[in-house]
């Protein structure tokens, strides 16, 4: 893309406008997202539900309040036992990757 040129905004279909541009449409979208999230996480990851709540809050209350809410929720989530366990898993697997030694194949 040439420097200084703006992208053309994608024209939304009537269905997309109704779904995202109305309270009822957004409710349907968020309900579907919550259902799929619940199926995938099986309730084990509170951050997934919090993300949907934060997005909904931001859409309803505006960017500034949405970002404040996001920071607040992040602070709450980072202190949970699930967060601590996931960070431990991340650091342990990262350390394992560093110390992994590849043995050359033996040629017979």
C-alpha cells in the first residue's frame, strides 16, 4: 500500500449492520461467543469470559471507560491461581526448550 493512502472502508451488509449496530444484534453475537468460549475452555480459564465482558463494556461505555475497565480486570485476573499456574507452565516449557539437547543420529 502506498504511503499516505487510506484504505477504503469495507461496506457492511445489511445483516452485519443489524448484528453489530444494534443492542439486540450485539447481544446475539456475544451470546454465541460466550457459548463457543465456554465449550472450548470448559470454564477453566476465567480470562476468556472476562475478555468478552471487557469488549462488551467498551462497546457500550466508550473507549476511555472501556480501557479503564480492561486495566482493572487485567489486574484482577493476573492475581488468580489460574494465572499463576499458566505462567508457571509457560516459564517451565520455555526453560525446557532452552535446555533441550538434540542428539545426532547414530549411523550404523
